[in-house]
C-alpha cells in the first residue's frame, strides 16, 4: 500500500504540525528499537553464565544483528521509497518483537543467531524508514531532523537501562527479553500506522545557510559511481568501528578493568559505575545527534565532522588511560558516545544534500551499510584483546581511525563533495 493514497490538495504546503508530527512518530519508533543494539551489552554476561558459550561466540549475535540491520537497508529503503513507510515499519514492529521473544527461549547459539538476524531486519526497516522520512520532511533543517530521529535510537534505551538490569537481576535475562521485546514491537506497530512520506509540492525546499543542496535526484546506482560516496563510506567505517566496539564491549571492558560494580556519585546520584556509564552514555549519545546536526546546519557538514571525529579520537585514547578510575570511566565513556553518535545525523544529511531527497532512503541505505562493515571488526576487538592480554591495541587503533577521519573531512570529503555538486 502506498502512502500516496493519503489525500492532500495538489500543491498544498504541509503545516508545521504535520511535519513535526511525522518527525515525532519516527522518533517514537526509533526509541522502541534502541534496546536491540544498546541494551545488548547487559545480556552478554548473563547468557554466558547460563550456557558458557564464551563472550566471543555470543557477540557474533551482535555482529549478525548489525549486519542484517545495515546491509539490507538499501533494498528496504527502495521498498520504503516506493510504497511508503507505513506498511514496512508496521510489519517490522512484528519482527523486532519476535526477535526478542526468541532470545528469551534461545538454548543454542544457532537460535540466538537466528533471532539476531530477524531483529536486524526489522530494526533496519524502522531505522531507514524513520530517518529517510525525516530527511524528506525537513530539507530546511536536515541535520537537526536527522539528528533528532537518530537520537531516538541513541538515547531511546536511557530510561530502560535500569529497569532491564533490575529485571535481569530479579527475574532472569529471559524474562527481560520476553516482556521488553513484546512491548517494544507493539508500540512500533501502533505508531507506524500514522507514518507517511510527503507528497510532491507538500514541502518547500529552502536551503540551510551554510549548506549546499543539489538540484538533482540521484538514483542509488548513480550515487555509488561517484568518488565522494566511497570517501563518506570509508569515513563512516572508521568512526563507526570505535563506537560499535564501545557499545558492544562496554560491560566486558568495565569488568576487565574491575570498575563495573564500584559505586560512583555524580550530582547527588550514586550508581554502580557500569550502570551509571550506560545511563549517561545513552543520554549523551542521543543528545549529540541533534546537537551536531544543528551545528552542521549552521557551520557546514565537514567542519562539524572534523570537530566531532577529533573529539572522539581523543576521548577513546583518554578512556584507555583512565578506565581503571570508576569516576573517569563514567565521564570518558560518556564523552566517547557523545562524540560518536553524530555520524547518524551528519552522514544522512550530507548524503541527501549531495544526492537529493527523492531517493533519500535508498541512497542513505547504501551508505548506512558502512555500519555493517564496521560491525565486522567488533569481534576482532575480543580476539585482539585475548591475544595481547589487554585493551591497549584496540583503543589505540580506534582512536587513530577517528583522527584520520577528522582530517579527511576537511582535506578529502569537502573538495570532492563540492566538485560533485557543481556537476549536479
């Protein structure tokens, strides 16, 4: 069913309430799938304690989730661009519920991996559809809109970290998987019924002051033939690797540095270091996405990338130096997430600036597969840590990749982007 069936007078401009309403619906859907990625770290050790499969084997499920979430988005994006977000996202709400219910019953690695694949497919549709819709509805505030939508995914698990951890502690991780999965999926289905893409002429196209936008709509096969696409892809992988490593390995890192259960007090609130770090990380990881998106609308995409990626590289190296201090572990892990999450607002905004909004979901879906490529490196973090006996090499590599990406934003991406847009 196409959203084109929604009746809108020809040439009518959408009201602010319509635009912001669509953005809010997309954000709610993103909040509901956030735990599939950001809550995963809470389940790794309990699963290993029950079945003794080994952390590396269990983390393969996380990699499968990210791969299916990202590498299928181009196909899913094409279907969303063609048929609209409603039917695709509602169906995917069912998939994410099934995934976590299966996790609650998984008594083998095979079933755990199957559940991860199902969850990844569902999350990919919801993520791609929600971000793509935001990019189409807000050409005038593209960085901010993409950032707010991505913030739902980055910070969506902030309020549920403690309840999930408590339920795992009191009732077991299977119960947490079952009930949180069921509720999250149902909410996506209900909210997804309200989503639709803008019709032609419904959204005006003013340009943000510091941002150039193409007048041409590229199809996916045209976009991937341009050098600037692959530069963005490489930078996405470089920055994404460190952030995904921190996301998947934060609990094991805290346990290895022996700070996970040490109480930390900040602003009158006292929590175990790992729980505190996870809560702060979700908030900062969410806040940074609209913040840096808004900054990029005002000072340009590449300038913002340089600042954020450089900050990320410094943060990762500092975390290596001071992770054994519980307070600094909490603060620096927050800095790492704050400087990492903005890739999910800057890259979709830049991609749509260059290649146009008509096929925005498909084109960003192609670029978003870089997250899947980065996810392939996450299990290697465990392998490298086991081989060297510590996290030093892993952290240094991640920090260096971020610093290289920061330099590339100014010296490589900007001139290539300007050259391609001059042609378009």
